[in-house]
């Protein structure tokens, strides 16, 4: 399943159309969340300050409206939903997507405390053979749905898929209750999480997808109508 996260870049998208827009981040931008309105519901994403390169890049793309009109072009139930291909805007039905990207990548920012639990946002990337440093795509991302695991399944994953690397007890507890995709940990950069709209991830993940000309593309387009920055709600004092 891991191969479906790889982005197969066959054509490079130019950011020329956004070049004249102001991408300067202001102090107040770092205190905002990303409000993503989709055709299947609304999602609010909080970016992590522990991954500043990915955080800043995503904030800049949101500010210039890059994600407005982009599709979730790859959807795999019990795994993840992926978007960020600029070629998906106004794409004809049945056309395979996932090859569009930009001319730059972002260095990996692996943080042990940021793992692939359900609801996190992470960056897609090239495969290991051509990308041994695991640098991220600058625009394509995925939201994790995953599945709930048992201890036996996690033990087997440690042994056969993680090369003996142990999953911490704290993360095991999350994977056994909330769920996620633990085999992707420390291989793809997680840079935030959904704080509202987990049910929307489930709805999108369940849509029927193409099985022939455009594998895993939803039969009926699921679109990001707009992505904007919104103020975070004030925390209530205890």
C-alpha cells in the first residue's frame, strides 16, 4: 500500500501564476489554522511548529489560493486521501492524476512525536530509490485515515515492516484506539493534524474510485473548494 503515497512526477508545474502574489508570512499567520472547505464537508487543520519548513510552505500556498479548486485525486479507504496536484484543477473525468507538482522539494522533517495517527496531514514524496533523503513534495499532501490495530498486528509490523524498530507504548495506545498507518512513520513528514472534520476524511475515503484508467481517483470528483487561514479559537481558562 505504501507505494500509493509516492508521487509520480511526469510534468512540472510552474508557480509563475502565483509569483506576483505576496507570500510573506506575518507573525499573526503562525497563530492561525487552515480552514479547508470541500465538496464533502469542512476540515480544520492545525500545522505543527515542530516542522517549520513544511508549516511555512503550506501557509504560503494557502495564502495565495493554491489549493482552491484542487481535487483529492487519490483515495484509498482505510489508508489515506491525497491532494495537491495542480493538474487536477478542471481535469477531465477518468484522467489519471498525481503527476503534477512544483519545481522544488522540502527537506524531510521527521519528529518522533509526530506520527501517522488518524487525522494527521503529511507530505507526499518521490520513492526512496530516486529520493534517498526522503524530501517532500512542496504541494502534494495526504490526510491519514488508516485502521485500528491489535497488539499482534503491531508486533508483526515491527518485525516484518519496520525492520525491528519499536513502536512506543504511547503510540501503540493511539494506534489501537484511534488508528492510523504506523508503517509510514519516519518515512514521510507529518506536519500537522485535523482538529475538526475527522468524519469528512471518512466520508471521502469511502467514495467509489476508478479501477481502470485512473486508479484510486474518485469516480465523482471530490474538490477542495477553498483553503483559507482562520483565527484559532481562544482557549478557555481553567
